[in-house]
C-alpha cells in the first residue's frame, strides 16, 4: 500500500490506518525524528523516570527505539489501531517499562493524574485532516480534538506537561479546539496547574 492517502481526509479515518498498518511492516515518523526533537524532549522531560504517555503512537520510532534507548523507561503507547499495537508489542517484546495498549485518545482508560507527560506527535493533525474551512473546522473535528485534550489534561498529574508536535500552523490549530487557542508555538508544552 502506498503510505500516501488518496485524499487528505483519509488520514482522519480508522479504516485508512488499519489498511496501512496491515501492509506496512516498517516504521514511519511524521515530520520529525527523535534526533530532531531530542534536545526539546530533554528540556521538557528532564526526569527520565517520568511516566510518559504517547497519544496515537502508530508505528513511529519515537518511544520504542529512541526515547527508550535514551533512558526513558516508563512509556505507555496508545493507538486506536489494534493491528499496529499488536505489531509493536511483538517488535519490542521484552522492553521493561514499555507498554502498548489499544485505546482511543478521546477516551483514555487511565486514572486521573497518572502521567507526568503526554505527547501528541501528529495524532491531532490526522483528526483535523478533513475537508472544510481551516478557520472554521467542522464540529466533529472540534469535538474530537477537544476530547483528546480534555483526556490528556485529565490523566496528567498537577505540573504535568502536554507536548503537542504538529505540522500545522498555530493560527489554524487554535480553531480546532478552544484549548488550542492558548497555544502559539509549534512544539508546545503546557504545565498543568493545580486547581
């Protein structure tokens, strides 16, 4: 299967990802490799013992090969594709502190305040890959993005960090979720305050 979707909208469908992962045995990293963001990761996650949640991990090498090899040994990877999760479990079996779970980022099955860091590297971009006005995204896009962010905030401990790595321009992303209007840079962290 060609990894490029026939239409941009396909990236927002589970069917596309299941089909892609069924025929793709390799790894793929969208727009940035770990080497490109390593310094940022070290700055934002100075404690390698931090519990890290990777939202929509796909078959990226971000956590499995790179973060784990760099000393981060408490990483939970989630994706709504059961196929890719099974492949990644098999590929990285035996890595202590590395978990692979089939889960939708819009409905996380974790307790509140259970992670130090949540990372979205392109997942929300895929949810926003729909036809329409980038200044006024469809209600479903706003709802999906808001659900992911709400869930990330819920599972982050007070003082936790949400890292949002996107290809999109910030002025377009702010319309996808009221929360994103607070963000103004491409690689963003958000300290979660104590309420």
